[in-house]
């Protein structure tokens, strides 16, 4: 039993390193940075990272000493790729939204009690939203996209999610209380899109709409994020309506892709 617990702990720690390298991207990290960010001793971090190198999941650049994802990690990503097909289908729509709005556009997918940011497209407005980057995970309901997804669920599911994420929200996102999220859910169901009124940072607002799969289930969200002064009521409404069009377009593309696979 002890060996099983120790093995599970080693696996989790190794996955922490792998997940960290996934989030930082192709630039990679030096060993000191890995140790600090996953809160491991240097000996443990070196041992785990070397095991990942030996198995091909991580590569070490001999010149810079940085570690980055290796070919086996890429192979795993390809195997899981059908789960993220929606983001690929959505990419032209997301880029167009960023160009039109000049603001930052995020695409996030539902994953259990979390949402995962898969992409960030930046418009030309000089003040950009940096709250999320691809690979970031937040509790479901936190952020405009997460709340849009939550609003698309039934009341029983909403209650379950709020109960499950309450501790994490209190620790990391104290303004995202049950009451605040329920208010946003009511407004989202009324308007069709979600408005985040600076709950994460006071001057960081966002508008989001949910994307549904070919079974009409909520699976993703498109978010336009900007500073508060750029999201006055009239512009929020215009962006919300544009997001509904964009989400309908992405859903249509998903339906077409599903039909092609069925043929």
C-alpha cells in the first residue's frame, strides 16, 4: 500500500513538471525555475525531469540548459487532439473577433469542474488583457467564459459546481462568491451573453458567450476582454450580440465536422 501511495505521488510530481513545461511553451525553463514553480527540492526535480528526458517527454537544450517538451509529449497531444478540434475550427473566427474588436479574445473549453484556456488572440489596442494564457486552468464559473458555461447548465449542476469550487474560489478568487456568480448567471440567462464586471481585477472586464457541440451541450466559451472604459453598456451589448453570432458559427462548423466523420 505504501509503495502504491509513493508511486502515485511520484507520478503526480512528474505530471506537475510536464504540465509546467506545457504552459510555458517552446522557450522552456531552467532547472532552478522548475524547482521554484513546482515547489520541489532540486534533487527531486532533477530526478523527475531526467526521467521525463529519458522517456522522450522532455528535451534539454545543451546550449541554454533549458528543458522543453519532447517528441513523446507531442505524440500524446496528437492522440488527444480530437478533444480540441473545436479550437482549431474556431481559430479563424477568433482571429476575426480580435481584429474587429481590437481587444483580447480567449477560447476556453469545459473540463470537469474547470475551464482550460486553449488560445488567446490579441487585437491592436495597446492595453491588453494578460490574465490568462493558453494552458491556464481556473475553477468553472471564474471569468466570463466560465460563467457563461455555468449559466448554460441546469440549476442542479450549477449548485454542484459552486459547492465543489467554493474553497478554491475563496482562496484564489475571493470576489467570485456564490452570490456574485449567481447574479451573473441570472443576467447571462436573460441576455444570452455573460458580462464579467471586474471580479478578477477591478479594471478588467469581459464579455463571453457559450459554444455548444453537435449534441447542443455547452463545451466551450469565447470571451472578449478589455479594460472597463472600453466596455460601456452599448459596446457590451454589441460585443455580446457579435459573440452570439460567432458561437453559432463555431457550433455550425462543429456540426459539419461531426457529419463528415459520420459519413
